[in-house]
């Protein structure tokens, strides 16, 4: 996904809003019957752990730039996960007004589902008020979940990047590339779906701005396995080696009293039809809601090639 920034004419914006609120016209979030059945088939039978109460979750899909075709499947997956497990109800919107303090307080967590750009910029309530509201929401004990391009949202807003954990910088491995994921923390409750192993799939793999997604600031869960894909795709300086040591894909953290979970998988709709990745997202949501105890303390990361060469190491978690 390449991040594009553009302004739509007022007439186009009005048409988009009309469709989103369900007025006459094609439903932009419709999912085919075939894919709906595959999403349902991928759902786990229950949450990773018992939970105390049902929660309200805001799924936000507003884009100010590139818009992913997988949004409808991702949204349907979140709705189905909440309904089947009983863990949460979904309120879906692209109306920034939901982030006003009096409306946001009803939710236990927010899922930024493939959002892009400065999503509060033209809000009548005021961009700064909504920004502060989201920061206060998480800092005071609520949850924030990021799906794929949630890190291509407000890249220059420091507090948001601190909460989400990373800022998108590119994707050398695109949606048609087959990649192997490394399970960095096999005993962690959020990686239980992987059963101690990694996973091979097709999806975009993001790289992040160098000052973000650092292993000494996050509990890294999944990363690109250097033994799987063509690592030359991220060799911009042409020295015969990938430009980075570690390519994180999924992590957890805390922010104030709140909890955050991010996973970069989700460019392809298939991610929301894969039982393993769906269960991983469910575990992340349950953690962010405070219903799944999990260690978010940064942990040293090591990565080896098949021949034993060490390619990534971080031995100084905060």
C-alpha cells in the first residue's frame, strides 16, 4: 500500500457519507456470501480466556488517503468475532464525532481498522479536542487496537505513534508475496493460535520509520522470518543485505493505564478468513479490553538464519 494524500470535491464527500449511513445506493461494506461463509468458518469457538463482561467496541474505518479493499471483510470479521464469542458488541462508524469525550467513554476499546491519514483534521468538534480525547481514553485505562494501515494514520502525531507503536514507511513485500512469519514469543497468550510455530501466508509486510517499532519499547510477538521471503526486497543501499535486522509484524504494549495491540496483517481480505490470524486478532482485542492477562514488558529479541547466523538482536529492553 502506498500512502496517497488527496482532497475530494464536496460532492464526492457527500456521496460517500450518504452511502455510509445506509441511504439509497450500493452498500460499500457488503461482503459476498461466499466470503462471509469463509469468515464464519475461520472464527474460533470461544475467547482465549474466560471474560467477566461484554464490552462495547468502536470499529473505525475512515480513510483520508489510500483505502483498502479488505475493509468490508475486516469489519465483518470483527462483527462476527464479537457476536460469536459474546466478548463485545461492534459500533462501526466513519464519523469522527464518535471520538468526542462524551461519546467515546461508552466504549471499552477502539479498533482502527485500516484507517489512513489525518482522520480528525476537518472534524467540526475540532481536531485537537478529538486527539486529546483518544489519548485520554487510552491513558485512563481503555484499549486501542490497530489493524494494518492504522500505522499509516497520523504519522506526525507523536502521542498516536507512541500508542500504536509504529509509523508506516513502506512495504517491500507486497500483497502478492508469500512470506513466512516468525513466532518471537511462542509462550505468550497472544500467539497461542500459532501453536509454537510460525505461519506462511500472502500479505503486505510493512517496514516502519526507524524511530518507531523498536523492540526495546514493545513486546514483539511476530516478525518477518528471514528464512522465508526474498530479503533483497529491502536492500535499498544495494549492499547485498536487507536494510534492517528486524521486521516486526505484531506487538503489544501499554500506554498509561491502557493497553494497545497492533498487527500489520490485513491488506489482503484473506487475513480475515484465516483461522490463525483471526484468532490472533481476537486475542489482541481481548487483551486490549483488559480481559486477557498478558505480559507487555519489552523482551530481548533474537533472530537466526537457517545456517545459524544471527541477524537480529536486542538485549536491552527498557
